[in-house]
């Protein structure tokens, strides 16, 4: 437990003392270490949020690697943060991801929706309680659902696939009927497209 935190703190200190060779490379390395841990704590999530916000301030979107003189994307900050929130699997992780989505409002990055739908599948009640009638975020969730389940999704089976994603959705349907119906209509309309 202490060793990964010390490594992360080392990267944070190093990033503040030395010029970086790439945009946010130390923050990306620290996020990668956190995302690969077997289980995460609230402290891991808090550290990740701070790293993420630094990457946002510095406008660093992708973790860039170099091999044989060619640059390539190792991972995006959205992918790494989504993985961390999925692994933490808590109300606070869902809340932090939604806060990130709000800060990224207007972004065309599709990974935002892909990760969002996966978090919803694990924590539907938390996500819906945080969203309520935010149609922009509900639309983003719907887009993530369509993309993550495109192989099996048709206009006719979208409702069945939606409820299959997480058994908890049926349980909470009466409480979040308005939001779920909005989502299902949005998904069906997109599929009619």
C-alpha cells in the first residue's frame, strides 16, 4: 500500500522539479501505475483526480510514447481515468467521472462516453442519482451505450440489451423511470438514424 503511494508522490515531485520531455508524462505514468493496481482506495482516487486536473490545466490529452523514432499514443487521460473509476467502483468514483465529463463538455472525444457507459453499467443508481435531468449527460451515456454494444444492438432489441447490461437497472426503474425512459428513447432514435 505505501510503496505505490510513494512512487506516485515521487512522480509528482519529479514533475514539479524537472522539465518534462512530453506533455504530462509524469502524471500519465502515475495514473498508469494507479490504474494497474489490483484494488483502489479513496486516496488513490483523490490522487488520480489531482493528477487529472493537472493534465487538464496543461492541456495534455494523450500519453505519448516513442519507439524507433515514431510517436504513438499509449493511452488517453480519459481512458486511464475511466479505468481508475471503474476499478474503484464507488459512488465517489462515479461522481468524479461525472464531474470530469462536465469539465469536458463539448469535447468530441468518444472515449468519454465509452467509459461513462461502463461506469453506469456497474453503478446505475449512483450515475442516475447524480445526473437526474441532465439531458446532455444522458445523451452522452446513450451514445456510449450504442457504441459499447453495437455488435448486438438493433432498434428492436435495444430495450432488452439495455436492461441486460446491469440487473440493477430493472430494480431502480420505478425510481428513475423518467431518466431511463429518456435514455431508451434517445437510444432508439439514434438507432433509427
